[in-house]
């Protein structure tokens, strides 16, 4: 199980330290890790290395991923960060295609596919976000949207596999109408996504599904089903260390 905190454009050094202090000194992280549960934190670029050092100094076994990266390899792309730079900072993976990237920064399904190829060749684990808007759900277009967003990426993943790259890919189903709204999808919707991926792209594709969108300690238990979901991508609730502990206690029990 992968439990990912997407901090978005939040959390300064002081806030990161306070967050980790709230989780530190707890043996339970090792117990949860031994059960196959991992907490992965996604800070903004400038804090990737700082966060790694801070986790190490508190003996906290958390993974670190970036929230985005550039589709190009290197060169004259002012303001961008490359896959090689993330690797250099010991980052293990990267969120790609988040709906906020699509909505505010013009990322297309094509760009997301390019980025996934780039991430895989650099040895980064991609977590690819997809999901429909409210309007797309109301007009009954969900399956078409999911296929359109996942299809080009899955093609690239297959190509990388043919080239010998065996890094797993995670898919974060994040309906746009559920992000930051307090509304979540239900288990029936999540099951429909899982079976759509299975039917359309095969079992290998459906084997790394996460859910994101207003997950918190109250909603999380009702959303989880073993075999269907392999983790969660959490924004607002995981800005707070106490909430992280509450969600973990709910799902995995207090060791
Ligand atoms: P939320 O954000 O948990 O605040 O809804 C999730 C996300 O955007 O990844």
C-alpha cells in the first residue's frame, strides 16, 4: 500500500519540521512498513533534499517524490526541473498529470505520456493522475475520458517495458469534482475504474490503482477495498501530521 501526501504549493521549512516532529519518535512506522504500507511525501522542488535530510535525522522511513517534472531531457527550458535532477536528489518517483497541472498549466495527455517515458528512462517511479470533471461524469463520458487519459501513457509504458525497463507504474484515480471539495467518489465508482482498466488495458495496468480526492480519516475506511485499491493520494488532510496518524490508525490499526 502506497499512501502519498501531495503537499501541492504548501509547507515551508518550519512547517515541514513541525509535521515530521508530530510523526517522529514512533516505532509504528517500522511496523507499518513491515506490513507493506509506505508513506511517501511530495513537497515542492526546493524542499526535496531538505525533507530527505529531516526524515533521516528523525529516523523516519518515508519515501520522497516530486509533484512534477519537465518532459524534456535538459537544456534551455527556463524554470524547469529534469528527471535526472530528481534522481540526483535521491527522489524515488514523481506525480504526473495531476488535474491542477492539466487545468492551470495546459498539460495534455500527450505531455503526460512524454513525461512518463522520461521518468521511466531516468529510473523514477511514475504516479499518473487521471479522472473526469463533474460535467464529464454528468454527461456519462467517464469511461471515454479514463481511456483517453490512460491510453497514451499505457502505450509508452509498454514500449519502455519492451526496452527492458521494469519500473512499476501507479495510477491515481482523482475525479476532478472530488479534489479539495469534501466530496469523494464511492466504492462503486472506484470498482468501475478498476474494472475499466482491467478490461481495456489488462491486469498489469489495473494492478497499481490509487484513489485521491477528499480522503481523510472519516472517508478513508469506506473507500478502501483490498485487491481493488493499492493506496491513496491525499492532499489537504496530509498537510497535518495528526491527520496522517488518524488515517493510518483507521486503515492499518495502531501497532
Ligand atoms: P485533496 O487533494 O485530498 O485535498 O482532495 C488530493 C489531490 O489533489 O491529490
